[in-house]
C-alpha cells in the first residue's frame, strides 16, 4: 500500500517540477525538452540534477545584483574618463565618433561594432598594439616577462590554475612582485581549482598578495563558472586568450602532447576594458576588500586614437542581459562575404549559429571548421560530429587536428575581422559561463590567424562526407544520444 502512495507522490512532484521548468524558466524550447526528458527518465532525482546544472543564471538573484553593481562601476568609469555620454546615449545609434569604426570597403562592419557595444558594453578603441601567440609556451613566457616588468600592480584571473611546475612558477613570479611592494591580486574559479591545496597560494599570500575565489565549491551551482583568462600589468599591458595555467598548456601532458592554443597580449585602451572587467569580477568575489575605481589603474597609453588596431573587448555571462559573444559570432558569420574560418575545441552550436553557417556555405562562402581529433570530452566530441555531419552536406569543410590538442578559440572572416578569446562554440560558453573575447578589426591580425589556421590544416585529417557516412553504427548511436542532450552540455 505504501509503494503506490510513494509512487504517486513522486509522480506528482515530477509533474510540478516539469511545469516549473516550462513556465518559470521560459527558455529555449530545445533546452526545455532536454531537461523534461531528464526529469521524466530520472524521477525526483532528475529535478535535483536540474537544480544543480540547469537553472538559468540570469534569473539568479546573485547575478542580478552583480549585473547592477557592474553597471554602476561602468558608469563611474565613463564619468572618470569623461565619456559618460557614451553610456547615456548607448540606446541610440548616436555614439560619439571615437566609438564608430569606419573601415574603408567594409562599412557594414559598423553594425558589428554597434552590436558589441549595445549588447555587451564592448567599448571601441582604435589605438591598440597586439601580439599573437599560437602555443602555450610562447604565451606563458611573454606573461612572465610582462609580470617581471610590472612596476605598480598585477591582476591575474584564470579558470584553471594547476598545482604543478607551471602553476608554481607563476605563483613564484607573483610572490616576487608582491614582495617588492606591488599590488598583486590572483582571482581563480572555485570549481576549476577545486582540487588545489591552499599551500599552492601560500607564497603569494605571505608576500602580501591577495587571492580571490569565484563562486567557491560550496555554492549551490556548479555551473556558471568564470572561464575568463585575463592578466593586466600596470594598466598598460593585458593578456587574453584560451590558455589556462598548467603543464598541459605548455605541451607537457602525456595525454595530449603539443597544446595548440591562441592567445594575445595588447597595449592601448583595450587594456583598460580588461582592467575594468577584472575589477567587476574581483569586487563580486572579494566584497570586503574591493578595488576602488581610481585613475591610477587606467594610465593614458602613448598611442593616439586612430593610430593603432581597432578592437572591442566583449564579455558575456549570467551577469549580462544578452549572450553578447554568441551575438557577435553570429553577426560576423552573417556579415561575411567570402570566408569563415573557425577553430574551437568544442563545437556544439545553437540553432541560430548552425543555420547561419549552413546558409553561408550554401551561398558559396568558404566555410571551414577545425576541432581536435583527440578530444578531452568524448561526449561533446560525438555531439560535434553530428553537427559537422549535417554541415558537410551544405559544403562546409571540416578538419580534425591531430598534432596534440587544439584549444584555440578563434573566428575569422574575410581576412579582415577576427575574434579571439575564451568562448567555445557551445551552449556552456554562450549561456552559462563568464567569458571574454576580443573582436579585432584589423587585416594584418586576421591574416596572421588565418595563416596559422592554414598551417594547422597540414596537421589535420579532413572529415569528408564520404568518411562521415561510413562511420560505424555504434558511432551513430553515440552521436544521436549526444545530439539529443547537446542543449545541456
């Protein structure tokens, strides 16, 4: 008698939970159906899985409060920089001249600048210098050199900070600067560094540096991770890209071998936008020791406006109103006239990007997508194969990188515009994680990335339609299951 009653109670709870998913979240239909399937197949337990993994971050009070405080800091920064009129007039298209890009022969890209500005507070600057790095070793050595040259402060933010020889080298470098009296702050993600022992950070703390943890593991959500990789030295040099801190990112992992990544360092006003983002995230994590907005964090660069590379730093996450980087990617794809090249370790596009890529290929554009042949998440790899298989039929050329692991997160169009940063092509980066990307309006930079892409093709096996259609039945089953659950990845 007890079992039927218990079963009925569980069934009613499941129905109530399912209704809450449908009516409260009001999210994408594919995501809703995927979660309804999980709840239906795992009665009661499925809803607890949903509570941990599935809630929409933009509806969470913590992130709403962060968004409001970030907005206040942005206004105060713009007032300090005497650009407050940019903010107050951003809901119109009458933005002051230095925030409008005019690139001869590509005036239509102004729409991308406006989009990034309105959806992601991506302030436009045109006085930047950029250095690109195509592997972890060169990026890490440049980071160490810039830290060693710092004279006032060092702000570092990483999703993963390994307790290995590479992590200890960086801690030692930061501790040395802190001991010299510099302001040194290290911000790490709570889940990404869950296994690290406090002893790793002790030399930095004892030298006078500060440590912040973004949403520690006791926080109810294990989603909503801070996936950003940002470093700022003195407000004059900034680093941004795909590389975390650890031996594997320097190619020292037996599992992956060579680590192919894309990273950049910059100088110019773009560094100020990285600095502001670090401040916003730090003050959210360490409210008792906030960074006060001060002009000393934003020194004037030696380059005049219009004398360098045009770019925008765009951030997105549960604390932003729109999925800004997704919008930026889609806008790039839709504005392309001749070519679209994409490198990403994870390819699980949402419907809007999938349709845009298919339409571009059917329109005769040269569309190429590169993913790793040796994936670190097989489930995501199988889902990626299902999407790539559909795109192959439209004329998209797909490649699997075999020389180690491909971690580069780059989108390039027409040899003129590119985006490089932390966001993967998947739902997690677009909707769940905190990400940062640089959108760069420069032919020389884009061509350098495209040339690296073409060199990488020599280390790839091409996924042809014939090869894809010849895959095993077991692979087809894994693809189908992964594709079905891909909105939850």
